[in-house]
C-alpha cells in the first residue's frame, strides 16, 4: 500500500495514460495488457 500522496500521484498518472485523446480506446487497452504481460503481471 502506498502512502496517500504517492497513491494520488499514481492514480493521476494512470488515468492520464489510460484515458487519453491520442489513441483509440482499443489500442490503449491492448498496450496496457501487453505492458502488464511483459512485466509478468498477468491480468
């Protein structure tokens, strides 16, 4: 568990990466899944 300030910073970062206006939602989701799997963090 992260301390509250770091948790809030991570959540802001995650939301900016997940809900962006650059890539379409399907591409963004596939990148998230591929990144998690490459780090051995299987969904």
